[in-house]
């Protein structure tokens, strides 16, 4: 095979080495541009599937340490700003530009060339051809052909020869313009994307000696080497502004840190507005702002979602909202131990240090970090749709689902089983407790009790790491709608003396009057049950347990299988009774009267059993509940200066024009030969039609032209005729 046959259709360079010639030819070929487009599509899919610009720990948890490091090195966590992606875009721009440069002269020549010089004999080689005779002189025949072509929208040019006249006509020349428009659109969109992406920002950083900022601190204290000038021609950054605050320095997040973009103005947030539907779901986010220019001029504006405000060429979008430093008052309650509650005040985003004094006298330092305040929480509190058994009772804390599962409605347009019950369950606070070793746990507590399955419970969540889901503890509200009784019960459960006294009381009250000898037996059983439930007696040395799990382990280790069901029922009945006596003792110690033994009390004790069981997996020396708050909201704006967007818009228009032109406009050329003597009474006619795509419309159009010109169909067209025109 010769070298010419191996060419890819690119630009042929005559000068330079063989490598240069082949490289330029490959770079300017269409197949190379298509290969680059394929790579960009694959990269875009990766950028869609893999969440971009997430904290590194999220990727480690998702992919593991090895692959997280590999994917990070090749830039999969910031695909659209990765060097290799930008390089592919640059090659695509170069390749497509060379393709346009290679084909534009030929297309322009073709648009100017009517091809009226075609030989008469060549018309017989076309698929659509016909011949006949007109009973008209040549001048009359030319007039008839011209009128017919004009009537059907053809543009024509005639060439007079010695033995006749060749009329060349054409339609749909815009089809070739579509090629140039579509390929120019690709170039414009890519250039616009490169210009408005991280490439220009990184180029400025390299040329102006700027670097990314990776430390913590106030924005006003960030040094100048981490700031970009307000004259930066293109950027896309996030601006955080609290209510009644001003800010003029936006943040540009990069893969290796962030840089600050100083704006030519400050934005002052007067008020952040949220409107809600009847269900409590938000329907509008808006910010009332005042824009302060450096020259002292001010502009008031209302910025809504999807309704940006343009100021001095910079677009300001309502991106999201956040807490602007709400003031919190939390009540710290000892969890499972003696002590007085106390108040702690702080602001969202701040922290304070507490001293945790253990039972053995040791004092540990705890750092309390105020993380977030949510005034409105709309949750789906619908019960189990099946409504059967324990799953629908809501008694088990591990069944609490505030987010809702997806497995019942993915993959189908049908209505999911069960109805959602959306309720606003009131304010909640999120905080972290960090120990002296730096290990932190995150807690999420609701301020008000929630009615779930007929029981009012306080929800307090816990998670060990930021990527883990919250696990909620359901604490039943007492008769006063507070946490106090349950916390008293939790504390008393850890007191051996109170457990013994409660068992004595239970034995006296539960023993039949005619069988006083059962009192001691009931007291012993009650004490044993309480001791096991409190985790003070180890059943399995290798896996000590507390709560219901401890009772289960005891029964499994000491009771024959045939008696386990009956024994478990007896122990649960004893546990419920002795817990009420334990609560009464705890209240008496504080000078409070005993609670009535009624149905609400029994529901409280039943839910308390589950809550106490799960509380042993709730590692916290203190529980913080939201006592009071003053909400201060903040808006997060996206500020962009994107001159490249005009190129992208132009590219989109050209792409639409190009696609429409190439798909819906067919280029056709028609040749009509008028022969015979100029002064004769008849004129011989030969006609042929060529089209870029052979369709049924082409056949119909040619038949119409033939019938209008010649009056009757010509002889059948031989099937062996080629459908390619002369070149």
C-alpha cells in the first residue's frame, strides 16, 4: 500500500521532516478530532459520576486509600480543570481549526463554482436523468427552462456553446455552510470554556507570583500573594455574606487550596428571605442586598434563585444560604452520672473548652464546637407502610428514618408504597465534642419532642465520622414534655444503692399478700434484672453487654431453650415494674412527688427500655440541648466574570444553524442541456440531477421537474446506472 493511501485526509505539509508532515496531517484529520471528542465525552461522564471538589476523606472512604490516591493524582476529583482535560480541549480546538482551514477554501470554491462546464455526455452517468425534445426554438426553450427553474426556487447560470446551451442550477448551498458553522461552534465553545475555566486563573497565578492558601484564618488576614486583582478578566467564585454584614472578597476553590478574588465592590446583605409551602418545604430563596462601589455609589437589588443581578459586568447569583453566626444557648446535661446541668453560650462556627471531671477525679478537656443551627426541619415521619409488627411500632430507635429510603421508588414511575407525611419538627442544633486526642463526634439534637407512633420523643443523633449517617436515639418525653425523668432514670440506673432500694420496693409491692415468702425471691429477681440491664454484671467476659442485650445473653447462657420465651416475658415484666420504682426513688431524692401509674406512664417506661438500651451505644459525658437561639442567616453568592460566555452563546447559535443546515437542507445540482440548431423548430433536452443524499423526496422532485419540462416520463432508468455525479 502506498503512502498516499495511508493518508488520513488532513493537511498535507510539503516541507519539514516526515514526522512533522504525518503529525500535522493526523492533527488536522477528522478522525483525530472525533477521537478527541470521544475522550472528552468519557471524561465528562467521569466528572458526572465522581463528585467533584469534595474533601479528601470522602474519597478515601469511598474508594479506599490506594485508589483514592491514584484517582487524585490523575485529577479525577477536578476533571474539568485537570491539566490533561485542558490539553485535550486545546488539541481539539487546534484539530478542528485545521479541519476548518483545510476545507473552507474547497467549500468556498464549490459555492462559487456552478459547474456549468460539464460535458453533455457526462449527464448520462447520473442516476436521475432524462431526455426528450421540446417543440420550441432554442430561445423559447431557454425562456421556458428559466421560468420553470425560477418557479421551483432554483438559481441557474447558462453557458452558451457552439452546439447548444448548458444550464446549471443549484439549491441548498447552505448545506456546506452548515459544515463550517457546526465545526466553528466546537471551536468557539471550547475556547470559551478554556477562557472562563481555571486555565486563565492559574496562568495569572503563575505569571503574577500568586499561590493557593491552605491555612485557616479570617479573610481580611489572608496575605496579598493569595489574592487576585479586581481587574482579573475571568473568574467564578463564591461570596459569603452574613445578614447586616459586608464582604468584597470571594473564594475561588482549586484542587490544591483556594485563592481570594477581590471584587470591585462590596455586597451588604440586608435580609435573607425564605418563603415556604404549606408543607414546610421552601419555595423561594432571595436576598435583599446593597452593592457598594469603591467610588462610594450604592445600588439596591433583590437577588433570587435563577434571577441573577448584573453589576459592572459581574453576574451575582443566589447560590445557596448558610448560617451567619447564629447565637446559641445550650443546656449541658450530665449523661448517666450525677451532676448539675449548666448553660453554655456560643455562636455557630465558634468553639469553647469545657472541663469534664470523671468519677475517679480525673479532669479531661473537651472542646465544644458549635456547628449548625436549623430553625426549620421538614422530615418524613410516615410509619411503616406495611404496618405490621415491631417494624411499624416505632419502638426501636434504629428504625428512626428522617431522610427516607430510596429503594422503594428508584427505577419506576409508579407511586411508591405508603404516603409521605411531611412535618416541620422544629429547630435543631448540630455540635461536635472533641477530646484531648483530637477525636471528634458529631451530634444532632432536636429542640422539641416529636410525635412518632403515638409517643412523644426527643431525637438526638450521633455519628463518628462526617461521611457516616446519623444514628438517632429516641428519648421519651415525660409527663411534663421534658427530658428530665428519662435522664433521672439513666443516672439512677448507674447507682448500685438506688438499684438495691428499687428492688426492695418492687418486692414489697409485687409480692402477693397471702405469700409473703415470695418477697425475697422477687427482690432478688428484680435486683438481678436491674444489675444485668445496667451492665454491672458481666455475663460474657469476651463481650460485656448492657440493656436488653445483657438480658438476652443471660437467658441464653442460663435458661434451657424450652423455658427461654417464658423467662424473657417474666424478666421484661419485672424490668418495667422495677424501673418505675427506680424513677420514683430518683424523684424523691430531688424532693419531687411520684408519677401516677397509668397508661401514659406505661408507654413512657416501655419506650424508656429501648432508649436506655441504645443509650449504652451513645458515648457522651454530656448531652447538649437547645435552650434558646438568635438566628443570623447568611447568603452564599456565586460571582462570575465570564467574557467567554459570549463565545459559548455564539457557538451554540452556530451549532444549531450548522446541525439544521446539515440535517435538513439537501444540496442539489441540476443540469439541463439544450441542443439542436439555434434556428430550428425543435430543441433536444437532456437533464440530470445530483443530490448529497438520495431520498424519496429527491425522486419525487426530479419526477416533477421532468414532467414540467418534458411533459411525459422518459424511458425507464437502467438499474445499472451509477448514482454518483462526475468530478
